[in-house]
């Protein structure tokens, strides 16, 4: 029997370019969003087209939480490619990342 899980998603659109992109919107998660239910979804484009991601591709995401405070934390995580043809990846936040201020 499979377990049904409701996810809360933060969706980000990334454009691969040599130009500086616009600042990212914020996604807010709360400590009750635990157990892998808080996800970051990444739509990755290049030149206004979906960026095809090879099955051999490995993604790395640097996350900085509560920047400039005493409780600043940095994480280097590896999002999972969920649709290589459309350039979509996801990362499920850990309980400690959700509980962190920032």
C-alpha cells in the first residue's frame, strides 16, 4: 500500500545565461512541513527553451539560510532530476533545514 503525501512546493524558474538574473522569490516553510513534504522545484531554461538535462548530469545547489546572522547555515545539496527533457529538478528539504531560522 502506498502512502499519500501532500507536498508544499516552492517553485523557482532558472534561466541559464551569462547575464545576472533577477532575484529569486522567497518560499516560506514552517516546522509542521516535515517528513520530506517541503519541496523546492526548479524549472531550468536556456534561451527561453527547456534545458535538457542528461541522465549523467549532477546538479548542486548552494543554500544559505539566515544570511548575515549568528545562525547562518550553508548547505550544499544535490537536487534530483525528475524530468530531464523539460529541465525540471526537485529537492526535498530536511526537517533541520525547515526548522532553521531564515
